[in-house]
C-alpha cells in the first residue's frame, strides 16, 4: 500500500492489477467445457478490480455476451451506493450490523 500512496493511487485501483486478476477468469474458463456458451459469472465486489479482471478476461476470450454479476455484503455496499449516486462512494469501515 505504501507505493500506491507515493504514486497517488488507491491500493484497490492499481491499473496494472486487473490483467493479473484476470487470470482467475482464465482458471474459470479452464473448468467450463463449452465456454463460448457461458451464461454468467458471479464475483464478489470489494474494490472492484477482481471482478473487473475476471469479467474482462471472460468477455474477451470466451463470450462477449456473458452476463457479469457482482455481489456485495449488506454493510459493504459501496458499489451499489456509487451506482445510485453516479459517483464513487467509499466506506469508512465495514462492520457487522447484525443483519
């Protein structure tokens, strides 16, 4: 995280990280016998880079029509809030709210 601060980048949004995270998509496709007909991928959304890397790889290599579905925890819903507000929303912390 120290280097990301020196270069004024968020540790979650390093631009060179996504291609590496896309290797998870490669591993998924290795396990799908008919990848060009893959309907959807599901991934957790934290900072967004992991799910973005997976989606980018799958859409480029297998099927550009694959639906990408991101899931968040109830109290870690920064992506949903960001989409709702039309701008990036960050959370000060994620805690167990008892739900």
